[in-house]
C-alpha cells in the first residue's frame, strides 16, 4: 500500500481554470503538508495542517487553498490558474509531535498550465 | 530567516568515487537537519537525519555530521554506485516551527559506470 498517494499524477489545464489535487495518507499521521517544486527543483513549503491549526506560507497566493475532509486527506484547490503555477506539487505527512520527525512524501503531481 | 545552501550541481562522478555534497545552514538555536533524496520521477525519501550537534546520521553508506560550529551538514559516501544517481536535498526544521521543512536548492548527482 502506498503511504502517501496523490492524484492525478499529471494535470494539464488552461489558464483561468480551477483545479484540485487530492492527497491521502494511510500512516495515521496527524499533520499533512503541501510543497511546491519549481522547474529548477527548488522546493518550498506551502501549507502545514493538522486538526488544530493551518499554517500558511505567507508567499502563497490566496488562490491556493487546502481542504481537509478528514485527518487522512488534504486536498489542494487552485482557483484562476496562472502560467506561473506550473510546477510539481508534493503532498507529505508526518507525526505531529517530536523533534526531527520524518516526513513521507507522495510521488508528486506535475501541473502544467497552458 | 532560516535558510539552507547547498552546492550547485550537477555533480558527475565515476562509479566507486568518493562523494561530498556540501550543505550549510542559517537558523537560530538548534534546528534538526536532514538529507532527502529524489530519484527520477519519484517523491522525496528521507536519507538520513541528525537532531543535535555532533550527531552523525547514516544510511545506505551515506553519512553526514551535524557541525554547529561551522553550521554545516555535508553529505559523504565513500564509494558511489550508478544507482545513487538522483537529486539530493539538504533541509532543516527550525527549533520552533512545527515540522515544516526548509530545503536547499538540491544537488543533482550523476554517477557513470
């Protein structure tokens, strides 16, 4: 069983559209994340979420919003897509407590906005 | 703010060569330090970690030592294999920022037979 799974793996869409990326983890973790990897492989945190708190990276446009229907899922909604949103988006999860806790990553969703 | 700087790649080596990928960080206090590896077309996997000064993380022949005095966490392997070809990311979690990772820019390693 895949620990952290994302769908779809590839997403091609036009500018201005609204899209969602789904993420599920079966590890029983209580914290989930979204990271963005740009074309130069640079990775940046977008959101951290557990059942108590949503932490948003201040550089993330408000067109991006995480939605968590339950502890095992954290979906990413993107409104009014722009060319600059093209990137690979990674979902991850970890135990909420403990120093140096390992994060488990999904395989990524490559989003291409045309 | 907190940041991680690692050497730019690509690093190209022959099989069985010695590998060093430099990583330095800027953070207050004592962050936790990590190396993650990304194989082609895959997500990131934890390679090793260290949570306090002078700790050595090791896994699959790779090692890195948490050096507080030089704020460094260099990755080393004595003899690389073709299968080690991947992108390596140095990362930290600050003392007081939950478990959100701050990554370096990544270093691509290419190992030739």
